[in-house]
C-alpha cells in the first residue's frame, strides 16, 4: 500500500521524505560530494510498526543507486536494515 508513495529528495531540509496519510516520514542527511550521510530516520508515532521506515530506506537506496551516489549509514535504523539486507552494502562509501 505504501510502496506506491513517491520519495522526495527535499534538498532544502536535507532529507529524503514521503508523505504518508498527510504526515511526513523522513531520513535526514548531509552530503559531501556524491556521498550522502544518512543521519536519522523518523516515522510519525501514529504510523509506526507498519513497515514505513523499511519502505523509506529501500526507496532512498533505490534513489541513491539510480543516481550513482554512495552513502554512509550513521542512522541506527539504517545500520540494522543493512545487516538484514547486505546486498545494499554495495552503496556504502568506504
């Protein structure tokens, strides 16, 4: 259901975000060149435990890959996601 929602790279707020049921779910970032430092993932409390954070991370990784970008996972949620989905480690800037 939420897989159809678009991901927006909000460069003004330095975040990748999705609007879910009128609320903003996001990953804050900073970027240095072609590397995005993924700092914090947040989903509104009323939308938690519905897989939205997972979808948000997957869509962010897809965006990074499509745009030939790398990332560094500082966010604990993103780090846990990478442990469960090691194929995405190909995006990690070493």
